[in-house]
C-alpha cells in the first residue's frame, strides 16, 4: 500500500436522489453496468454459491487459520487496528445551474471527489444496499444496520461509502429521514418505484470522522482493491425504525441475515486511515 500524505474528500452535492425498484432484493438503486454475479446466498459457503475468489481469506472468527498474506478482504473489525490520522481539507458545493432547455434550475447527481492513495478520484454513486447485521465493526457487541453506497470512479473502479445505523435508547428519538424513505418505498405497491435521497448520508463524510482503507467487495466475486470509506460513529435511529427497515427488506426477499463476517487481518496489517476533521 502506498503512503498518503492526506485524504481529501469533497462532495458536489445537491438536492437529488437515486431511484430504485423493489427487486432484486438487496439492490435498491439502479444496478451497475457490470456483469451480474452468479446467484449466491447466506451463510457464506461454496454450497451457497460463494466462489474460490472469496475463500482466499478465512474469517477472523476462526483463530485456527494462519493470517493471510494479502490482499485484504472486507469487512474488517476496526477495533483491532490503530488507524493512522489523516488531515482532510473539506469543501462542499451545493449549487444548481439554470438550464434554458428545461427552463429550470437543475441539480446534478451527487459526485464525491476523493484524494486517496495519491490519486484524485471522482466517484459517482451507482447503487446502494443494506446488510443486517452489520459487516464492519466500529464498536463491539452491537447489532446494527449497514448501508453501502457503491460508486464508480472515473477509471470505472469501485469505491464503497458505508454508514452504520445503531438502535438508539433515548425516548422519543426522531426517526431517520433516509430510513423513512426506504420503508415507504419498499412498502409501496409492487408496480411502483420510488426515490431515496442519498445526499444527507454522503454529507456525513464531510462533517464526521471516517475510516479509509483498501479491501474487497463483501459479496461475490469478492473483488479486491476496493477503496472503502466507513463512518466511525454510527447514526442513531429508533430501534423500532431499524426493525421496520429490516422487516421491509425481508419482505422484499432479503435474507434474514445477509452479512459477511469480518475477515482475518493480513500480514503485514492493512493500513487504515482515520479522518481528523
């Protein structure tokens, strides 16, 4: 892994959203243009359609296996690592431009500009989905809902922006607007499709600490070399709302548990950066 002097993240965000249909079960936004992976199911096993490319790295929960020598697979347990602080200058542009043809102010789709691993990357979100329980571990012994916003950069390589949602204990906690949209659209009649505004979730990367590391996709084919950006602190939402999201997702045929367990850490350990804004 090449060293970096800083991770620079800036978003050109606007009041916009990504449309989704209610199938396939865990992809809630327009599918990306890459070839669809063969069918698979959980738990992870060859019998359930997970290929050998996903078997190269044993799960961290099996201490009898020797540490792999890389590349690092995802997800990982951040509590087992000491992250490297990274200085992150940030800037947000929320600006529409007047379009004479439409006679209206037009807002662009979200664009996430990242200076990571000495590369200036510009990501465009292509889809998003949820995992329950969570895949990445940012705090121990808490089952959470994990949102993955899958994006492609200008070189057609993937990056993933992950946000975890933790059940809050405070009485009368306000409901999370993004999760409200997910519930409403999944509960809509089957002929309807809806929209979920990802901008508030992406904006969290502008104002909150997040981890950055190079790992893999957490679903087949488990491609490596994926840039991950994971919020350090989970978003809080009422436990009843998280349960409603999971119920709605399962109603759309998502498995009861669709999480990949944390992977063993490689030798040498992967470098994880922590933004310090």
